[in-house]
């Protein structure tokens, strides 16, 4: 394990492109699909290949297997909040199947299907609850009349695989789950309706399973079958289950949107010279939302945004450079695909306009909360590399966290001054260590022999 991580570290083509390493770039094609509170990113390098975990802080990537989306396979590698589990797709008895990956064991567990095989696949995992207990996605449901269609499905260890169904018996109207609340009690996604994908919300039934999905309506007193009264596809939900976000379409003038029971629909607005807007992710309480806008014309680049209640929609490149104070140079961000539940990190992709190549990035939002982040030069940990014990020097009270290269939180403790930590039970490899006070976060790499 140690040799694998060190080899990856030496060979990786990463660029750190800011003071304090707050805007970190992976200079290669990598589709980021999930992010944990520790800022660890899951994704894939090639369609139909395997999933990877990228740790921007320890500068490592780890191949975790499974079957990435593409070439007929569906699924997304999404992290549980603490980074212990990942949703996705792996090989089951009948082909690619919805699965859950456990970071501590390095194992994928296939979670089942509705029993039909289409294009060599049976189901795909697209999301996981924050606590890691519920995985959801979709599965082929029938082949009646030769027409394949899919149903949203959810799994937990108590109830097994559950068919979330569709509002229509017509085989042409499929459903899929895209996002889950922190405890899995609320799942959102899309319902096929007359061609475009519309909003779908499934709520947990205390008696077991989930209630049939419902649309999010612009006018709750209006016709629920009117496609101009139905919001577009749901793509995000806050961990507390209060807020839902989604894709704009003709029903709301193509604006990205969020919704709650109390507020109803909130259209997030637009930016100059952009097309359709999409919410991609939100933090745990829905106070920060990210996404992107299409270009005005076919082939135009996408425009990423960050939204907050206080400041509305802001273009993310400008936000990174002016509000956060980082310099992105020739790296032009195109999308904001992910925000960690704690609101500390955003990830997505863009284009190096100097070299005309794609890159994936992670940017830290910590300075916007008034906390300063410093690098390893300000963090005193010794010995390093270490075998049994390490000493962490700090003045005053702080929280120490140690995270594996795969993104799993291994150790967390409150300290007051110098602290000695026993790492003898840690597996050999590279770890991220951070010390957080009320004023700053110190981060660095720790090598365990």
C-alpha cells in the first residue's frame, strides 16, 4: 500500500496554482462526481473504466475499481459525508450493478437489481445518503413490447432493494434517483414526462419503502399534470432534507432553482450572455448552491456559478479571484459540479486556455468564513515519516484530524498544546493531517512507515 501511494505521488501530474494551495488543479481528464467533508474527490478517468479517489492535499490518486459510467453503464461515485462509503456501480452476478464501496476495506458490495438485463447492465448507483446507509439510483424494470425502461431504486441494509416506481405504467416513462438527504429519508431525481425529465421527490414511508414520487409544482393549487407547472429535474437536496435544487427548463424560463416547503420555488437568476441554468450541488443546509449555465450558442463554454442568499448568483471564476483572492491564471473554470456538505470545498472542471487542455480543480471556500489556511511549513509534526508515535506542536486549543489518501477520517481529537498521537495501528501510506483552531487551519502530509 505504501509503495503504491508513494509511486502515485511521484508520478501524478498535479499543479498547485495559488498561494496557500487553495486552488488545486489535476492537470488531466478526470470527471469529479463526489466530494467529502474532508475535500477528497471521487470520480473517473475514462468512460466505462474504474473509479478513482483523488486527494488534492496528499497529491495522490487511488484506483478503487468498480465500473465508471459510460459505454452503457450508469452511476456516479458519491461520498457519504464522512468519506467512509461511496455509491457507484460494480460487477454483480449479471453484469454492472448498483453498489456501495467501503473505503476502510476497499471492497465493493453489489446491491441488487429489478431482474432485467439491458446492454449487459442491470442497475446503477447514482447517490448515497450522508450517513452511508442508503444507496439509490435506477434499474432496468421491464422489457414489455421490446421497450426498455428504468425505475428509480433505493437500498438499505434493513429493507434491501426497493423499487421506487414511476407515475406512469407506460414503458417509455422512466425514473431515476439523483440525490439523497443525509439520512436517506428524502430522495430526489427525475420523472420522464412527455419527453423532458421533470422533478421527482420520494419520501420515506414509516411503514416501509417510499411513498410514490411527486412533482415539485410552481403553483401547488394548479394542475399537477401540466408540464408548465412542473419543475425540471431534481439534482440536489440538502442533508437536512429541507431544500431541493434542480435544472431549469421551459417551466421557469430555464433558470437554476431551489425549493422548500416554506419558500416554494426560488429561481436563482442568471448571468450575462448565458443559456440554461443547472443546480448541481448544495451544502448541508442549502445556504450555498453551485452549478453552471450553458453557453448562449452550441459550442460556447459553460459558465459556473455560486449562489448564496445574501449575494445571489455570482460567476465562480470572478468569485475565486476577487472574493477568495486566489489567482487562477490560465485556468478557466467551466463548471461547479460539487460542494462538500460542510461548504468548505467546490470541485468541477475547466480548460487551460493557454494549452487548450482540460483540468479538474478543487477550491477551498474556507477564507470566506474568516478562517485562514496555512500550509505544512507552519505545521510541526515529528518524526515524519513515522512508525509508532508522532508529536504535534500547537499553541492553545485545536482539533486534530488525520485522513487517509482514500478520504477516510482515521483520527480526530481535541488538543490543548502539544499532543502525542499513536499511529502504530495505521496502515503504511500517505495521510493528510490538519490542525484547526478558531482562527486557522494548518495542513500537511504525514507518511506512515
